C-alpha cells in the first residue's frame, strides 16, 4: 500500500499536474492540503475517472483538505475532536479531514501557519496542535494496535537541519521552541516520523521567491507521522522533488510512504 501527502496549492489551478502525478506515482491513498476551493469546485470527476473515491472539505479559496483513495473509504470526518476555531465569528476552518482507507485511519492536516511570533494566529496554531495531540493520544489509548497516519503540511521545521539556514529564521515562526515542542508532543504521544529515516537531508518546500528551489534553499515541513502499528509496516519513503520542477508547480513536493 502506498500513501502520499501533498500540499497542492490549489487543486483547480493544478488539476492537470495532479492527475498526471497520480497516474504515474501508483499511489493508493493521497492526502491533499491547500486545495483552495469549495466542495463543489473540487475536480472530483477527474479524480474519480482514475478509480479513486474522493472526500473533500473546503469552504472558500483558503485552506481546504482532501483524501483520495482507491482502496476504499469509510467513516469520513471533517474535524478532529476538540479542533479549535478561528475567525469572526469563530468557526472550524477546513484544515482536517479523516477517513479509513484500506484499514489505515488517514488524517489530512493543514496546520495553521502562525504568521509571526507574537501574532494571535501563532497562539491558535499552538492550541490547534495541542488539541490534535490530545485527539491522537486518545485514539491510541482506545486501541494501541490501530494504524493511524497523521499526514500533511505541518508548517513546522522540527530540527535545525530542516531549513537551509537557521540564521534566516532566527526570529520567525516554524522553528520557534513552542512550535517544535508542540510537534514533539505529538511524536511523544505515539506517532513516529516515518519519512525522515529514508530521506536524510531532503526538503519538502521551497518558496517561489528569490530562486529558492534552484538554489536548494528549502524547508522540511511536510510529514507523515504514524502510529507504532503503522510505522512497523513502513518499507520505504521518498520525497518527489521532481514534481516541484517546471511551470505551474506547487511550492511543496509530494511525500510518499510505502507499507508492507
């Protein structure tokens, strides 16, 4: 079984690239983030034509998450328990969707950005991660043998090696101690980074500005965190850097995990 996660940065703008990538990558389950569309605007027919079921959660041109599966899909949820709200009036953003696919509980997650140190959005991000940690811990407490994959764009670089130059990020979000601690708390709750052991030194994101991609100035902010039962099945993982190349590419690369 092959699971992938990809911040596609607009499903409508990149539908041709998305379809072509799915066709050649032989993935069974794809978690998407930043689809940037309402449910009725998602290119469902194009994806279904490839043999995938589709679950999408989107309200507007912001955020948006989806799960595509050719190994079945059940028990779709569009919020995890306790998911914090944002906005005026406060509401749950389209940042999480979960479904059981081929026996694996997959959560496609688009973690809030945080914006700047001291910004209220950073407090929202930390609360969002804390509640995700609580939900993740409760799932494993109910069934320690369950196969759970928390995947997506985490907007956190948990180690210094996950950015091209820590000096550039000295006073920025994504690398702050509270954000890294929030990420580590989810790892400590029973979810291992199953991609890093197979992709040492690689990034998953390169900003569009200042020739970041050709200059290899990237970040590792997209992750697959797996429960122990899932991690035990991992036979390999990769980051499809080639998909970041060319006209109309997303600023993120797909991350792929293979399970026995």
